C-alpha cells in the first residue's frame, strides 16, 4: 500500500508523463517557444512577465473516497473500540489540466497533445511510476526536497494500478469551479485518477486461523426458526424499583433472554471510563430464558456510570465458553442518608445540605443535587467521597418537602417506583427547616 505521500506522488508522475510526452513529440519546435509543465493553483500561474510561458498546468482540485474500496475489511474495530484490522484509505483524485498560451493556437496545440498522451496511457505502469519518482541518471541531490521525499511513497507497490479517466463536467459545474478558483479561465480538461490506496502503519489484533468449525467440525448448523442458537441477553430489570437497565449497589437484577443455560457461567460488568471489570460467578443452570444476580454491595468496587453487561457460558455440547451480546446498563448513585447528615438554613436564605451516598463518587465525576426543579453542584472534594455537601441559594420556604435526587455524570438516582400502578415517587424527601 501507499503512504500519505501518495497524492503528491501521483501528481509528480502525471507531470513526468506530460513533460516526457511533450519532449518526445517535439512540441517546442511546433510552438517555437519553450513549454513548462507545472502543478500550481490556477490563481498562481504567472500570466505576465518573463515567467509567462506556454504551459500545461495540472491542479488537484478534489479528493473523494473510492466507492469500490471504502467498505473493504469492515468492521475494523471490536466492541471496545480497539482495532481489529488495518483497512486502506481508498481515494479517487480529480484534476484540472489547463493549457496556457500567449499566442494564437498555442493553448490548443498544448491541450491536444496532453489529451492524446492521456488517451494513450490509460493505466500508469509500475515501472513508469518508479522511473518518474526515481529519475536516472539525474542525481537525487539535484531534485527539490519534496521530490526527494516522494521516492518513499510506495506508490508503485500498491495492489491496484492507477487508472486515468477523462471525466468532462457540465458547463455550469466548470463555470462554478473557475469562479471559485478566482483565476482567468483557460482551455481545460478534467481527469480522474483511481484508485490511490493509503494504509497507515499500525498494529491490530489478528485472530488465529480456524482449525475446525464447531465442536466436532460439523460445519454449518441449520437451525429452524428466527431465534439464533446463541446466548443472548434481552432485558435487565431490577426487582426493587422496576426501572429497566438502571442498577444500584446490592440490587437483585432479573435478566431475560434465550440460550442462557449451561455451566461455568460468568457475568461481566465492564466500565470503560474507569477500567473496571467485575466478574460475578453464576451457578450452573438449565433455565434457558432467565437468571438473576445481585449487584456487588461494596461501595468502592463499582463507580457510578455506564456499564456493559455480558454473559459467558459453556453450552451443552460445547468445549469452549460462548459470550453473549453486551447490554448497556447504568449504575446509579443512591442517597443513603434520609434525613440528611446536615440540613440548615444559613445567612442569605441559603440551604446547606450534607448527605451520604453510595457508591463513593470518584474524583473527576460531575456531581450535583436536584431538589425538585432546583440543581446545585457539589462542593469540591479532593478524594473519592461518600459524603457530599451542597448549597442552594433562595431556599424553599420552611416546611416544604422537596424531592432529592443525586446526579452523577448525568445519571440520576432512582426516585420512581415503577412497580406501583400508577408509578409513585420513593420517599426521598426532606423537610426544609426554618
């Protein structure tokens, strides 16, 4: 594959193709003047002075993804976001080839020879690319620095050959393009070079070769029905409050799905932000549709946040454990002190509240307390804290009973009992003092 220098290398090869072709066809004798092949923006081409000479100018005006290659080697990342492949970046290059002449018919002669050269060279050969990027017998030290660097572009070693196609745009599109370039229009053809493959040099996780298909190398197993024969988690429901996929420390959680029975069952709770992976061992079971587990009650074990819940189980007839899909779950903080540890009205009608919570809030987490519709951030804490203090300006009147909710990183503590019909609030209220 090529590297990031490939775009410049393609332009250099095209310039060499045009320059060599003009020399072979003795265009200088035809025009009676020297000819230059450049790769400048049209607005930078000199039109006056000693530098204004007949020329062909090649300008890369657009780079687009190649439709045929853009989905190769997908997916390239696993469920955790780690690379599992190294797919190439496939690009099509779009050029403007303009002819500049300062006497009658010069531009037409130049453009005619350029179009003929491109027609005769629909594919850039590997030897042609190497010769253009590593000229001989010209000493490399005589080349500009950027051209010296292009020798390492690896353009000739990429899998796909470079194909040149003339692609005339509409008159309106050409008019808009030259208007955007803010340069005087010159006779122009557009061409596309496809495909440039750029591959980054990075490592990826590579799986081992497959030795057998299935436990007994039985090949493809046909299962009638629409339910796949693999462990699949579908719902997480907490028996204490009924809010789906919202857990608290010590909660009993009911999990439903299919193909959940087997031996050596382990449930993994993973939090990517803090690098936490909690393993809960489950007993062997023949129940294929459901199981339950208790969220560990240790306040320091699991921080509040988003988790991925995944089951590993060895199915009957399997020699190795299988992993289920991963369900998202939120571990919410819970206020454990009702009434609060401290509750007082201060000067300026400010309400000070200190309360306990679990799990402990870690440094860097965004914490606030909701009191009905009011919200106040936690006072700064320098270490993991299970006691937090808050100040509410313009406190409610004495005797009011607002509902408290603790919010950590956008996750609110559970305040609604959804098992009741209709749902009701838990008694997480305080009485505002005078």
